[in-house]
C-alpha cells in the first residue's frame, strides 16, 4: 500500500497540468437543450410529413414526422427565428429565446402571424414543446366561377346578336305603318346601302352627270349625222 501511495504522490504533480484544462473546459462548456414542437393542420386536412423546419434561415434544420412532430437537439443558448417551409399551408413565424437562470435552461417563444404583427407569447417549454397551428392553406389556382345565366348578358357579342334579331323582328312591323312614299324612300335607301358606289354618287351628285352624259353624246352624234346627210343631198343635186 505504501509503495502505491508514493507512486500516486509522484505522478500527481505530473498529471495535474493535464487534468486541470479538462476540468475547466467541462465547467465552462455552454449549456444545450432540446427544442421540440408539433405542427397542427386545419380540420379535414390530409396529414403530411417531411416538412422542413429551420432556425435562423437554415443554421439548424429539422424535418417533421407523420404526426407533424419535430425536434432540434443540442441547441445552444441564444435567440432563434423559426420558419416552417411548408408548401400546402402557411404557418406563423416563431421567435425562440433560450437562456439559463439559476442553472436552469428556460425557453420562451413569441408568435408573429405576419411580418410586423404584434407578438403573442405562447408556451413552448417542457416535454410537450411548441404546438404550432397552421394559419391557412395556400391557394395556387383560382377557382372556376359557377355557371350563371345573367353572366351571358355581359358578353358583348350576345348583346349585338340580340339587338340585330330585335331589329329584324321590328323592321317589318315598322314598315307596315308607313306611308307609301316613305316606304319607297326607305327601300331606295336600303338599296343604295347595298351598293356603296350608288350611295356615293347620290351624295355627290354623280348620278345626274352619269345620266346626262349619254344624252349629250346622242346630241353630238345626231348633229354630225344631219350634216353628212345634207352634204350627200347637195352632191346628188349637182
């Protein structure tokens, strides 16, 4: 026994410089904790897993299980911003504060429903952790409106067709009560509208010139014929 004590007394001064840094580092090592939570979906929603949950924009990452549970292990003390990268539902942002008071690690959480909203303190410590409900489901597609008969009357093509059909039904009734002269004038206008050249000629007086031209030509032709006939007669007499 005595030789063993002498050996320890001899080795203790040699081992003390090696053991002292280990003891100091163990005493000054930062405290860590586990932060857990669970994602809650709205009613009548399909459960989904493998949803990414990040702290400080990817500094720490976790993935939810089939029940929506997730956990961050060996998390140091500090302040973290948690985001849920879900594609089907929107979740609020969470600000997590982990500190140590009297040798006890305490976790505090504040919800922000949207950027700039007032914070809401929620319970996130203990074994249950944080319970984070979804705000709403994302809507990537616009829902098709239901069929409406009144919506058809908002179509301009349908309104033009109804107006044309009404005029076709009303025009014969309107012409029945007109005077013969007015009816003839209306028929003339409709005939001119079907022929744009005749309508333009009537507007600019081209119709009278066109009728007068053949008459002038006939007059000129007739005069030259009479002169020739007279010359022929004189020749015969001579």
